[in-house]
C-alpha cells in the first residue's frame, strides 16, 4: 500500500529582500504528484503537522543555509496546541528554530482564537518566528492579526491595486514590529508598487518560480529614480537583513572551513551559543588566510573555530542604517568589511547586514534628496514635506503645517535688486533650519515660499526665530507672513486636505499689516491672529497688501 509520502515532492520559492535584491529565505511548498494532500491536510491537523515536518527534512537534504518558511494551517495549530514534532525535526536537521518561520495559513473561520494564540505562544517559546499568511485574500480578523503580533505579514499581490490598504498595513506592521511581504508578484509594475507601498520582502514568479532546487540567483527589477526616498532618520536595518551562516560555538575550524569553501557566497560565520546568541564572528578572508598558511590546517583544523574569531558586532532589529555605521566605525579598520549581526530582543541572531548594502542605499537616498533640493537654500522641496505629512497622518500623529513668505517680494527685488532678494531668502531659510528640532521639517517650495512641518508643541520656537528677527533687503525693512494649520489625528485624510485648510489662513495672514501670524485648526471655523493688525497702510517703501 502506497503512502502519501511516496508521491509527495517539495519545491522551494525564494523570499526576496526588495532593498538588497538578496534571497532572505525559502518557502517550502508541497507538490504532490497525485491526489490533493493539501486539501486533506486542511481537514486533518495530524497530516498537516506531518507535512510541516517533511518540509523541513526535505530542506535539510538540499543542504541550504537559508532561513526556511514552513506552511501550517491555523486550525492545525489550534487543534494540536503547537508542533512539538516540528521542533524536533528542526533540531535533527541541524537547524535552529529561529531560522524557521511558521507561515500560518487561512482559513481562520471557526478556529478557536484563544487556542490558536496559545499555540503561537508555544512556538515562540521554542524560538520559531511567526508569519501571518494570506492577508488581504484570506479571512484573518484584524483583531486576531494584532493579537498574533507576527514577525512577518504576507499580503496577496491583488491588494497592490489598493495602495491605500497596503500603506495602512505597512503602518500596522511598523506598530507591531513586523516586516511586510507581498506574495504572488508577477510583473515589474507590481514589484514597483510593492516597493512604493513600503513592503520590505516579496516573492513570486517575477523573481523566481518554485523549483526542486533552491534558487541561487533571483531577478529583482532596478528601482526607478522616482522611488520613495528613505526617512531622514535612516532606513531600518530590517530592510537589509541577510541570512546568517550560523554554527554552534563548539564548531571546529575544520567545520567552518568546510562551510566557507562549499558556500562561496557566505562572507562570514557567526558562532552562537545554545540559545542562538552570537559569541564569536569568523570573517571569511581572515579565517581562510590563517588556515592556508604553512601548517595552518594542521595547527587549527581540530581546534575550536572560536579561537580564530572576533567579538561579534551586533545591533538590534530596531536599529537604523546610520546606527549600524556607528557600530562599524568602532574598532580597527581591518574589521570594516565584517558582517554586523542583527539580534532580536532576546539577543538571538536573526541575520546579518553588510556594509556595502547600507552604503549603497544611503548613497542612493542622498542622491535622491539632493536632486530635490532648492539650489538657492539647499532645502528640500514640497514633495519631501508633503510626503512626511502623509506619513504623520498614517501614524496618527498631530502636527502643525505652516506656510511662510516674504511680503511683497516682487517689490523687494525691484527695489533692492535680485542679489539682495536672494540673500534675504537664504537668510530666512538658515533661520528656520537653526530653529528646527529633530521632528521639524523645513522646505523651500520656490521663490519666497517656505513650508514648515512641526509638532504642535514645537511650533512657537520656529515662529519666533523668523517673526522676532528684524528683516531687511538693501536697507529696506521687510515683513513676513506666517499661516499655520494644526491637524489632530483624524482631522485630515492627506496632505492635499491639509493644504486646502491652510489656503484661507494664508489669505488671512496676507491681509494683515506688517509681520503677521494666523493660526487655525483643521475642521474648525475661524482662526487666531497671533501677530499683526488689520492692514490700513503699507510699510514704508512698499505698497499695501496685494
């Protein structure tokens, strides 16, 4: 009598890091030659559990070092209360639980939620990572999704046609500390949409189809020049995590040498303790140089590899790329090319980042930023400010958006000359920059117009920096007009609505004599005059309000 395992094969599909183009993991997919074992597994939790175990063993036979994604139905976890055989299979395969992500698949309907959450807690306790699969095309309740607090959320590619939903899911992932992946990507347009929406990972036919042998190379379309720029504080290290080559701290130098010579793409090996915490870092070139010297193999082959390693450099999963560069900068120059280990809150290694990936991404972000700077003030234009407005709206943050300009600037240029006018604009820009806090963004949107985005409590110092200063051009006094709209969470839906609320306040500020400041609140009638008086006569040397 034939067993279902006799006709069952497994295929591997790469999970691709969209920032680096590297393979971040392999999803193991069951491919029965006859029958529908997946439909049976959906009805039979015991069978589904055995499929997960078989998937891990199939990956072990391929000798892949990449992290693995194993699919399990939500009902299976709730019914079995966890997957103890999976933990055993992972250990027998010489892998560590935190190198395996359990992709929890729908349906969730009629699955006891408390039992599912307890099973997920048990998996986490064993060290497994958790992914919520099929989101957007499945039936996972939003409340359950937040209770699961997955490490990864996998969206169906069909949701890319609804970018607002994908951006909202990215915001939720940031709050949960999860990565966002898109499944089923088939076209370059879908890939670009995934990148624009903030997804960090993706998989699909575009990159590489499922195959019996794990793919060594994948195709990732180049990013377009118009791709979203990176946040000012620096991109998250999560975007650049590569799989780590891990060995137990007791491994011999010969064992490490065999791994490195058999895997030329591996730049280094991390030696970890029984809990997955990095203890020593073995750099490929330095290690092989030691082993290749005269008597090197005879001296070191049977000795612990830790003796040829260094203290590992580590960063947390919440670090930014700039923080990684700070870590790299500490120590001797000979370690500049060392991988930096990324660790979770338990200190366990979840991957490594390479300096080259960070430098390239940060350089690209600076080139994009420079292309958008105003040549006169070297301040970003309106796109950078409005993009940050949308991010704060999505994050549910209150903010104050202000518009500032020089009164009657054409007459300033006509009377004092273009050079004096340009110097005045540069001086105003410098004053705004000096007063800006870490959370304040200043933009020069052309001519004499500036945009300022600040937290409501940080608004007064910025306003005072320009409104209290005596401005002049060519010896003639100059006044400024400032209009501010304060937006509370839910008050506006996007930057366009915020700008629409700002427009009448700008008109009201321009109607006041001398330096003025008008402040209003989105969604509320009226405004407050904080500086200026009703215009009755023009300042000396300049005509009245236009």
